[in-house]
C-alpha cells in the first residue's frame, strides 16, 4: 500500500513513505528509493512517482498476498508544507489493483481478484518531526496491516485483517517509533470510522478460487 487516491492507502503507505527507506525495505523486502514526504508542489497536482505502482507483498489470510496495480493507473498527488512544519499530501485520480493469494494457510487453493477499484481520494498529514501521521481513506479503498500493532487495532475496530470498503471514511492516527530501525509503529488508532460496504477480502479470495 501505497500512497494512493482513487487508490489504496494503507498502513504500509505510512511505514514506507514516512518511517524511512530502512523501515520500508524491511517491511517489503525491497529498497524504497524515493524519499518521503515529497517537496511542496506549489498547489499543483502532479503524477505520483512510478514506484507508486510497484507490486506489494504482505502476509494475510494465513498465507501471502501480492497486490499489483491494475489496468487503471491515473493517480495524482499534491504536497503542501504547512506553517507549523507539517506536510499534507492529498491524492486524487483513478486506480485499480489485482490481488493474488499464494496457495496455503486459510487459502489452500490461493485466489485472485481482478481490477478492484481503489478510487477513493485520500490524504496524509505528517507532523513536522515525522513522529505522527494522520491518514484518511475514503471509499472505495483497500486496507491491510503490515505489523502486529496494525492487526490489533483493526481487530479492535471490528474489521477483517484484509478488507475493502465501498463508501465512507476511515481516519487512522499513527505514532511512529523514534528508533530508525523499527519496522512497526508505536501505536495505531482508528479515530474516525464511517465506512460502509465492508468486504472481507480473504473470503472474496477464497470464493474466487472456488468459482474461477
């Protein structure tokens, strides 16, 4: 995940784009070359970097799931440096993703979801010291955890571990560790939830394997 607008924001977006290249590389197993947050774009929306569309692999559904960008790749962002030193990044555009589950765990036959619409606008507010990130997702969006801290908060909020929501808004506040080598946040809290049309994607992947 993973900044995205009409796209798909996620906890990984926060880790890979805010916690720094070392943390991102540990979370994804790959290097993240683009620094984040980006420079102020002078009020203009510009195309997201190519890295935005890179495949992402993460544990879910008792196995591993790979998310790749679909046929629709038309996402833009605007970065604004505020007077208090915080950075606000807003996203808009259109995007789709494909999900592929490796056979195993809760999905012995794997699974595949094609061209999932993740075209809900989103934003991130990053504090001046980069210790706090407030991430807002609007449907349709996809959400998945990349740490035990994330999973615990999603469970507390009554969400599946990997899910999609069609409408509404989800706002998440993340407190990042001061340890530069940390790969998960100190705390994650859902501060607003008006989501509707929530779909358990582990169940959807299972159904896709049963009815290809």
